[in-house]
C-alpha cells in the first residue's frame, strides 16, 4: 500500500495531484467543496489528462452553497470525457430507502489499468484546501482488485449513483437557480462585511474615547493623591500642573 503523507505546504499537495493526473487514465473526485480558483491551479494537468483520453468524474456538494457554479459548469463542458454531478439531498431527506447524510468527503481516486492511487484527507478542491490551509492527507497505492481499494471505489460509485447525485447536464435549470442563489448570498455577505467594518470603526472610536477618559480620571485622582502626600506649601503647586478639569 506504501502510504505517503501529503501536506499542503510547499505546494506538495498540488504537485501530487498534478502528477496523478499525468499518470492516470481515470480520475474520480468526490469532494464536498470546490472553487474555480483551485481549478485554475491544476488546469493544465486536467486539460492534458482529458486531451489524452482520460475519463473524469467529479461530484461536489451544493447543499451548503460553498461550491462555485463556475467550476461545476467548467467540468461539465470542458472538452473531453468529463462528467460532473452535484450532491443535493433536498426533498429526498426522510424518503424511504434514502439514507444519505451531508456530503463532507475529500476523496481523490486515480486509476491506470489495474493500478490505483487514492488521496484521502482533509483537502477540499479549493485554494485553501490545496495550498493555503494546513491540511493533512495520505496517498495510498495498490491494485484495483484489492479489497481495501475495492471498498473505496464502491463507496464512490455509491455516492455517484445515489438519488442525491444529480447530473449537471440534465439539470441546467437547477444549476441556474443555484448560481443565482450563490450570487445573492455572496452579495449579502459583502454588505455584511461592510457593515461590520463600519461598526468596528465606531467601536474603536468608543474604545479610544473610554481609554482617554480613563487617563483623565487617573491623572486627576493621581494628582489629588500626590497633593495629599506632599507638604502643604508644595502640594497646590504640583497638583495645579496635573489637574485636567
């Protein structure tokens, strides 16, 4: 199995993923959150993979609205054998025979003939997950027919074929609605950040004013106490210099 620990530091994760795309003829991605900026980082490897006849299947969550509509559209329309599905439980929750939880998987599967390489860990298909955050992953190598790897492939096929997994090509209207929802939420988020920045400035001013007032009170009390401690003929002279009010 030859496990290898893969961090995100020094672009180690990106190098591994790009190398795996160059090696494989099949790639299956099952990742909860995906961003178009992350696709741009490894775009050349994916494009070359598809140009060489590679088969790509990607499954991303849209239930939490973190995944970019643009990455979904990109992997649905990019030239080559690329399929993209989105995971959305929606009205299927509680339906008899459907017992799927929220998708929070980070699974990258690569195959070539009878060989398989799998990356499991905490890295989403995002810039944070690939480069910025501290993420921990493990790269496993083996044969497709080994029970351990068969279970992993079966797990991907289970998610890919579940009622919660919707093929983007067959659900253009859903994607359009999702895109509108994401844009509106991000607009509201920007407005919320602006309001927060304004409130923080106001709070900083109040804090500075409170500190200034505290210094005034301390100087006044200090001068008063100093005056009591000094001889009568010196105290009034010094306290008059320190008095603020």
